[in-house]
C-alpha cells in the first residue's frame, strides 16, 4: 500500500524518509482532496492485462507509453537527471507513472506549501496533475523501473519554480480552490 506523509524540513539526504516528529501520515482521500494526486493499484507483473490499467488508458486516452529505469547503471547522465528530478518543478501535462519494480518518493506541495512525501513501490500508479509543484527522488535502494504514459506526443519538459504565471499553474490553482 502506498504511504503518504508530511515531510520534515531537515536538509539531510533526500533519499531518507524525512518523517516529521511525530510522524504525520495522510490518507489517499486526503491526498486527493488537498492536491488532486490520484492513485491506482496495478498488477505490475501482468500490467498489460490489468483491468484497472486497461480502463484507465481507454478512459484517459493514453496513447503513448515507454519505460524508464533510474539507477546508476541504467540511466544515462544519472547524477544530473536525478538532480533535475529533485528540483521543484511543474509540467503542462499530467505525470503518470506506474512502478514496475523498485521504489522511490514523489514529493508534492499541498495548498499551504508543505511537502507531502508519497512513497511508491511496485504496483503503484500515480497521476500527478498538470501545474502542481513536485519533485522525485530515489530512496536508499537507488533503483526504480517505471512505465510512463501520455496523451499524444509526450512533453517531459519541467518548468522549475517559480512558474506561477503559466496557464497550467493558474488552472490547477483554480481547480483546487473550487475543491476546498
Ligand atoms: C520524473 O519525471 O520525475 C521521472 O520520470 C522520474 C523517474 S520515474 C519514477
Ligand atoms: Ni515532474
């Protein structure tokens, strides 16, 4: 099961858990309410025939998918890529990731600018909305293998914070404020 918690503000290794003291967890429903991040459980060993994924792909119109492995061996320009992943940014489109193996953390900002840490493991599919500030890091296992999905031609470009004037950011803020 995916776990979500509020982060501390310690500047130590990004790969550590960074729990608050005492730890403060969040339910998935609250994560969705606060951020719009969606979560689905998929059978990672047979994801091609997983009903939840098949339905999701059809409903959301995912036409593109590929695979990315983040490890020192498999990812070209590893150090720079990981640095870019962990730099706070947003995208003009949703970031859709299915974890096939390994683990990591997606951090997203809530409406009060707290960092929420989402631990993802094999079988977790998360959808990070367009326009939300977020980042990604490996954990101390230093390995994740992930499928990426997209509607149409993929646009992976990150827009580092501040990107408050972008239309996708304004739409995100508007949409979220209507939910509170
Ligand atoms: C991203 O966009 O942050 C990534 O693709 C990170 C690797 S996927 C877990
Ligand atoms: Ni991103």
